């Protein structure tokens, strides 16, 4: 058996925490330190809350480091002094300078939630759903100074169905990512892994989701809006506005009925149908201001007066 690797793990959200837990449960290698984003305010009280990765590290008595960035030479030297064999990076949220990439003996690898070179960048899961991709996957990649441009070491694939949301695809990718990462670590330890360069001509970028694009533009085709709703579920959630009040749309389905974009063309105790630029959307789960996400029959039981036929949602403001 190959010598166990001494690993630094760097990550922040749940997706990363699942992979850290997977390495620990496999038990073949030693995680000697964890890097994560600084604690952020959360909840109504805005108390500082540790990231999901930090919490896993604390639960397993692993030292945690939380630099704002790696510009300070002290932070750079601290990491170098750990004398790690390898750094595993999963949704860390910081760009790593060359001095950090070169610090571990075997460099840094990344678990990226797309089939590179497609969807380089911050939001590959949501962009895949939003665009209507039929397939996604996880790439284990040797990191370089570019943005998700390093050589590919190992891949795992999964289908994207017409029912998948950003949340369900996240879970699928985590499920295939953990064994892929553990497999890659073992091949790295045994020096049997091979690298494949990315084809930059087929690359595309997955930018971070902006607040502006969460607003539903009813002038778009119903199929486009429906994919956006699924992509941004369970976070950050697409929304529309009615008389200035924001209504979050958690789930909807496409209908062929037409009408004036943004107008409710059918409403009864069980359904609300809104016309789009092409076709219409049948709303299924929505969330009113200050309330919980509810199925339409529950909403119409108490708020039917808000959603009468002919009512039109507010047009989005073009900025």
C-alpha cells in the first residue's frame, strides 16, 4: 500500500464539507489542517457562524485556518510550514496565488462541479440547470494559476433530468464527487494517475449569480423561466413582484396557454397560470413576503384575492 498523504483541505460550503467528511470516513489519508472562509453573520441575530467545512474540522479536532486572503507573507509561510503532500480545494471561495499552489509537495487539486472545460467559474451547478444541459459531472483537476484551467485527473458523470433543481443536482454531484476524490487521492499516492489537458476552445464561463438576475422577466419564454426557477432552487430563489411585494417562485411547470406576458390568465382554488413571452407557467410552490413556501392550493385558501385572473405582475426594472 502507498504511503498515506498528508493533506490540507480548503473549502467552505456544504458541498465542500461533504467531500471533507468523505476523506475522513475513508481514512486512507491524514487531513493535517483545514482552511475555510472567515465566519460570517447569519440568522436574525446576525451572529457569526462557522462554515460547514469549519464545523466538520472542529468536530474532528482538526486545526482550522481562516485568512482573508493569501496576500500576507505570514499566511503564506504558515501554510508552507505545514509540510503537506497535497492540498485539496473544494469550493473554497479564494483564488490561490502561485506561492500557495506550489507549497504542498504535490501541489493542489480541485474538485470542480462540472464537466470541464464547460462551466468554469463560480456557479457551474446552477448554470447547467439554467441552460438546460442534459449532463453534468465532477472533475478532479490539478490546479494552476488560471480559473479552473488546470489539467484534468479524473471525472465522474451524471444525468440532469427535467425535474432537477440546483439543489438536487448539487446532491447528485456530491454523491459522485466523494468517491471520485478518494479514488484520485489513492492514484496520486500510488503515482498511477494521469493528466489530460483541457480543450480551451470548448470552454464556457459560469459567473456568480447576481441579485438582478433573480427577478423573473415574464417577456422570456416559459421554458427559459422554468429552468431559471429550478436552477435557483433552493438558493437564492427566483422571484417576481406584485404591487411592489416580492413573491419567491420555488416551483412551476410549463403550459402552452398564451396571453399578455406577466398577466395571470387563469386562477382558481388549485392553480395560478401566468402568461410568458412564449407559453405560460403554472405556478406550483410560491412564498409570499414574511411567509413560508406553500403549494398553490394553500396560498389560494387565504390569499385568492391577490391572484385573480387579469392581475399582472410588476415588470422588472431594467438597470
